[in-house]
C-alpha cells in the first residue's frame, strides 16, 4: 500500500513537470488581457522616466494593450524596485531597472530584495556615460593634469557628483583608486546642481551625466576633461576617454533596462522581448542619444551577466572607498 502511494505521488510529480511548459504556453496565449505597468523608481521628468515612457509606447503598440508608467521614487530606487520584486510574475508588472540595482546590493546593509534572485532580465535598453568637467579657470585641462594636481595637493581638491552612490560618485572613486589620488567628495541633489557649482567656481571639478554637461562644454562654460566610458561620447567627440588619457583599463558606464518579477512564464518574457525589439531601429528611439544615452538592446542572458558582473565590480569600488548610505 505504501509503495502504491509513493508510486502514485511520483506519477503526479512527473505529470506536473511535463505539463509545466504547456501551462506557460497557455498563459502566454491568453496574455495580455489587461494594462501592463512599468514601474520607474525615480521621479517624473528624468532620463529613466523618459526611457520608460518611450519604450512603453512601443510595447503598447506591438501588443495592442495599454501600458502605463508608475513613478515610485525613493530609497535610491529601492522603493520601486522592491514593489516589482514582490509583484506577481504574470507579465503585467515590469521595472525600469538601472545600474543602481547592482550598486545598492553593497550600498545598503539590508536590502529588501535581491536583484539577481528576484528579477527576470529582459534587456538593457541603453547605456549612459559620465563626463568629468572643470571650471574654465581650473589649473588642469586633462585627466593627466588633474591627477598630477591632486597628487600635489592630497585631500584639497573637491569634486562634485549627483549624490552618494550615483554613477558619477562611483566613477570618481574608481579614478581615485586607479590613479592613487585623494580628493574630497561633495554630494549634490542631482547632476545639474553639481554642474552649476563648477560653473560658479564653488567646486573645481565634477563627475556628471553627459546630457547635463554637453551644452555647457559647447558654450565653454565648462571644460570637458574626459568621459568615463570605453569610447568617446558621440555628442562630445573632442573629449577623450579616461583610458585614452592614460589611466589604463578604466571604463565606467551606467545602464537602464527592463526586468520582470521572477516566475514570469518564459513565453510571456519572449513575447515582451519581441515587443521591446520593435523600438530598436525606430528613429524616435535613437533620439535618446540627445538625452545622454546610447541605445543598446542586449539579450536577456547578456543583461543577467552584466548585472552579476556589476554587482561584483560595484562592491569592490564601494567597499574600498568605504561608502555607505545607511
């Protein structure tokens, strides 16, 4: 009798496993039946908000269903990210994820979600570059000169960033670590404020988003020392990379993409990726270059690998710099 019950249980498990792909396929065939929500964990009006709304329009058009953007700012993107991590994996809730999700694993002692465990990556939509800018009267005009100047005046040179733990902050700390220099960090409430204080000669240098600095560099109100990415930024062709400037192996970019809660059926993920891909060659989406980002559109596997790699890379920089936000 006991063996009979065990055999029956095994048969039920085997049947359930065999049926799983068909259940997922059935779910995808009936999906979507209601509005899809994209959570942007930042306030309205920023680059992440712009990107979320723009790609949402393409998803809506391709699937023939409404897509809304819900802004849930706060906690360095953790409030909105946690909302999606705890949502049902049914394809109706997505997160506009960013590299902040990788950094927050180390920045926050107690994180209420795990970006590697709780999300199904869809694609990295865009990469963003950071610029290193200085006041026109600053006694340095290149990264090499900045490094030499900072070495001659340890802890005297202050640099601004959009805030603690932001891409600009971490890009500067990586430069300090690779170049062996000591500079003081001045965190601001955003890149525009940091750039304004450099133009006002309050702080001599700042690490800010290229979409904020490019107009001021063109107007010669700021000196563009370098960009942090592996290649020059298309809108700032005369500004070299930090690696070009002599810091071997230096490259630092941030990214934005879409993820779904873990448990979302694979056929639904596949259909979402197909809908997202319709934006790839559209001229209006390519215009995000003017917003300081480069369209990317990675595979889900590549996004997962980038997230895992960035969690480790950010942890190294953050721990060595002793950065914490709580």
